[in-house]
C-alpha cells in the first residue's frame, strides 16, 4: 500500500471587509494533515461514511457497501475504542439500496442512525432509529415524513444547540427541482418536526445541505446546487425559523457536493467534494473561514481519487479536541471504481 507522508500547508492572513462578525485570521494559520489510513479496501464499493462518538466513548462508524454506486445495499457498522486507530470487523446491520446512512449522538446519550429506506409500498424516504446501548442494538425505524417521499435524505451532520437537535433534509420541491428543509427535535431525537424551508422564493434548487451555528441565534447553511453549477449559502438570524435568500458562494469555493461544516475554535471549516466534469484525479477539499462563514479562504486539497466523480469525496468530520478533526471519507485509489473507506486527522494551529 502506498504511504502518503504528512504535509503542512502554511497560510498567511488576509484582510476582509469589515462586518459585525468579522474575525481576522491569525498571522500564521497552519493545517497539518497526518495519520492517514485506509479503514477498508476489499474490492467492494465502499461509500458515504459517517462517524459519531457514543456516550461510552466508542467511535461508531457507518458506511454502505456493495457492487457499485447504485447497488450498495449493505449498511455496515464498526466501532473503535482507540479514537480511530483501529476498527472492529464489519457487521451488516441494515439492508437498503438507498443513499447515505448518517449517525448522531443525541443530547440524552442515545445514538441516532438515519438512512433512506423503502416503505411497504416501495416508496423511498428518510427514516431514523435510536440505540440505547451505544450502537450495539437498534430500535425500530420511523419515517420522518408523511408521505415518506416528501423527505428523501439527511446526508449531513446534525447540530445540537441548547439541548435541541437540528438536521437538514432535502426532497422534491414540486417543480422538478429540490428543496432543503430544517428539522428540529426537542426530544433527543425521539420525534422530529419541520422547522422551516431553507430554500426561499426565487432561489435555485438545492439538495445536500450542511448547517452550523455561527452566532447566538445565527445559523449558516451551505447547499449543493441541483444542477452542479453553483454553491449556495443561506443565513438565519433566529435559529432557523426564517432564512434569508440564497447567496452564491461559487466564486469563493467553486462547486461543492455534500458540504460538511464544523467549527474548530474560532475557525469554521467547510469540507466537500470538488465537483468537476473532467477525468481524474478528482479532489476532496477543505476551506477555512475566520468570519463565521461570511468568507471562505485557504482552499486545501485533502486527497485526490480516481474513477468517476461519484467514486469518492464525501466525508464526515468528528471533533477530537486540541484543534484536531478526525475526517472519514471514501475515495477510489486504484482507478477501478471500487472506492475505499479512508480517514485522516486535520490539525489546526493558530
């Protein structure tokens, strides 16, 4: 297996236009990327991982597995008791040919799993289940919406603010495009309610959407564009009750698919697959913001991969403390359209 040596990217400060939330970057800002590993490589199509820390301290990893991007029905769970250095063997917990299983720790210590499944009539929609024992066993699955097809997936990380969980879904808008919706749960994930549509009148269609808190009552949402020509941003100043119209961030970050947001101290990180229409290598990237998402700078390529664009680049970040982020992702390293599950640790020095 090819060893990828750690590397350091040194980034200097930039001057931003004044804003109420502006925070100037430190004079020297450093990303260090190391502890790369391949978690699974077995000639299968391994894809769309997520990871969460259970109440007992275990890290629980989920991903899909199968023959190809469309037919990867197995939802695999694994756990690590040494903070991602080693992982238990694969266990297939669920069977679905639908997208993107996701994990979250609820405020009362349960684990939540979400993925798309078929109802008894063969209609696909997003459903969730809870675990009382750190992901070893799971309760029954409940669809988020009725009809189930109105909410297709929750592909990005959930956020908890003052004991309330928030998640961003996407589903059909009714005109052939998609819409993103913010949901909340005041019951530690046991029940969910629609809080607001993120897409506003006149906005372009959006689907995969990441959310993060950037102020006392301020949310930022970053969305994948339906037509893969833009990256869109929305802000809310009332914890997602209402949203401003979308802002085009394409000039800042290019065209991103499955954006993920995480705050590390004063720095906001934006991860994503850098969409392109040309051949490999394709890029999995991260950007940094020092002004709560008003501007993103410092594009850094975390990894490249082969195969088609869909054969890698989706990720899930997990805060480790000490300025470190564990990032699990999938990527095809061998031009075989058989992506591996990989991880790295991103260290920030400010």
